[in-house]
């Protein structure tokens, strides 16, 4: 069966499966789901724990022999498989065998990074889903983060004002581990009272984790304040303008191709689609009003400035392009030029 992380505790309380797969790129949530399986296994008497780190040269026969052998130390055993790539290659057949014919008195826990669509359709993953439990972990996006924070605070036995949740979300955006740590601290500082915005302002630092894709998506969606906040965060973290420009151009290509498909009433992605982003519905709603040709020319000028082939300041040009994409500035090929 496939469960989300919120459904996992109730499923574990009903009984243990022979095989669990936890996949995702959010370390906090993946770790908490794996911890829940470990705790349930210990409570059920699975006292011996063996960890296998799966890499390209892993000897899958070692796992086969381990599952078949009797333990000298415990009647029940927990085997953990760390599979970062999500591709067991030669071990896929063994994982299918373990899923369909679980070894007696053995629980297998597989943790892996996020599985893309192709990896999620692999026969071994389908076997886990049919015969075991698959818990795919999804990131908490910016819009859902205040609600996530409020729910976590409630689990700690403390109320939180909506303004406080919004403020924490701004300061720890994307960094769920930092959010958890801040909530633990705030729960102690609140001393039973609701967590207020004033308490957050005095106690929570800026622990935001940004990436260039968040910037491009915010700009394409017309969210200028967030786009510029992410851009300043990327600049402070030392991200190169070249990488930021690549993400912005990738988003512009996606918008342009989506517009062309709509104009031609075609479902074909067209050439070069793999180099373009898949725009969000909010961004697509703005496509008809966005001067995409001018924005692409502005991006080309920004590229020349970054490479030193045109006069101007690279960060001024990047800020100008971001603001133009978000609708806060008028698209201009001259953005970033410095008068001499």
C-alpha cells in the first residue's frame, strides 16, 4: 500500500509489514518516517538491526544470505537498506522476491531519494506497493508551510497565531529542520501561552534555504516580493549569477513553449522541451500578458553583461530581469547597464 507520512503511525499501530520503502528529498520527514518504523519494530521485538549501504559495487548475495540465515542474537531482525540512487539494478529481482515472499521474522526498511516517475514505475517499487508499504515523502511548499508549522506546534501542545506562522515561514523557507528546531525553542519560550509574532521576531533568526528554481517559479508566478527575497538570499549565499540566469531562462522557455502549444493547439512539447521548465498554473495564467520576447532579449543582454561582453553590473541586471518577469518592472534590454 502507499501511505503518506501522516497515515504511517496509525498503520504501524495496526501491525507491521515485512517491507517498507521511504523515498524523498526532505531529510527531516524521511528521517522521521524511518524512525517511526524503527521504533515500531523495536517495540515488536525486532532487537537486531543491520544496515546495508547500497552502492554500485554492492554484493546483493550478502543480503540474500543474511535474510536466509538464522540470527545468533535475536529471533527478529530489522534490515535497513540505504539506496540513495533509487536504482537497485542487479538487486531489483531480490527486492521483488523479498516483497512477495518476506523472510520470516525479518523486516526490511529501504530509504532512498525522491523517485521520479520512471523510477516509481519500476517493478520492484510496484512490488513494494502491492505487498509492503511505500511512504513517498513530498516537500512542503511555501504556500503550505504556515499550515505545516501550525500543525507541528499543535502536536507540541502549543497554539500559534497565524501571523507567527507566516513569519516563521518567511524566515525558514524550505528548511524544515530549522523550522522544527525553532518550534521546539519557541514552545519552551512560550511557556504555555500561544506563540505570537512578537515572540518569533525576537527569537527566530533567518534560516531560509533557497534555490534557483524557487526564484524562477516565484518570478514567473508574478510574486515579486518573494522572488526578490529569494534572489537576495541566493546572493548572500554566494550563488553565481550564471546559475540564476540559467534558471530564469529555463522558466521563460517553458512559458514560451506553453504559449506556442496553446496558439497552435498542439499537445506536442516540441524541440528543446527538456531544456525548459514546466510552468505552474499561476504562471501559465500570466503568459498572455507577459512580454516574453522582450524578456528573452533582456535575458540575452544580462548574459552578455555577466560574461563581460557588455557594460553593466551583473547583479543589477539579474535583479532587473527578475523584477521584469514578476511584473514589478518593465522589461528592457538595457537593464543592468551602467552609464559611463
